[in-house]
C-alpha cells in the first residue's frame, strides 16, 4: 500500500508518466421490444425485458496527472489480450517515455510473462523494459485510480443497454475522445500519513530492540 501511495505522491513528469490500469467485465444487453422514442420534456421509454448478448471485457488506462485516457473492448480477458493492451500503452500512448510507471492490481494475467505469450521473446523483453510495475495489495484494489476511471465511465457511458460489441467500441471511443479533449485529471488525496493513522489496525505490531 505504501509503495503505491509513494508513487502517487511523485510530481508530474511527462517522460516518466504514472498510469493506472484496470479492467471490468461487461454484459451486452439488447431490447426485446423497441423502445418508445424520446419526446420534448419526456424520457425515452424502455421495456424492462431484455435479451442477453454475451459478455466482453473493458480495459481502461488513465494518467491521473496528465489527463490522458484510453479504453478498449476485447471479447475475452486473457493474458494475450492484456499483453496487446500493454503494447498499445508502450508504443502508441507513450512511445517517447523514458519509463512508464504502471499501477494495477495483481491479477494473474497482469504479469510480464503474459507478454511472452503474445510476442517473440525480444519484443516481449523490449516492452517489459519500458515498464516499472507497482501492484496494489491483495484486497486493496481501491488504491488503483483506474477504478475511479471505470466508475466515471459507467456513469457517463455504460449506464444503459448496449447490445453488441461493435456499438460498445464506438460508444467508448467517443467517450475516450471527450475525456482526452477535456484532459480530465484525478486528484488523489489519501497519502501515506493518512494510511498510518486511519488504517493502523492493518499494520503489523512491531517489536522494539529492548524486547
């Protein structure tokens, strides 16, 4: 926990950006009956019955101090899917960065080994060398600011029925563009001193030299 909090206290540095990453499952839902169109002063009427069109996985990246955002959709949530997203992070989002400081949860697919499942060894190693990875602790995923990004995404874009993956990709692309145009940033206020005071019960009991 303190390791991640130390990262968040670092000043903004465009050549060593701090980026948070998270992913979430999403259920694609379609309407059984055609909704009634909106009218002036009236909401769109949607029937409560829906049909399930399968699930997919949404990957989200956010640079809290730089206001840079990326969201993408994959049919599955595999090690290879994650690896391709990390390659995009490295080569498209931050090609000129000296080092990308990446914060994420300790999911079994969120490992440098996943890059070796998707790319030849030399390419996997090249991408790995560009990363400085910091994992949130077990049961501490709330420390990942990408969770805040996913919550904003849900409120602003996903709180409705989206019936197929292509439409979802289109909607998230438009949302991502707006977030990047706004350079929406995240202000993190919880620091190490706060943790040692408010979460003292989580710390181990230390033994002094006298004992």
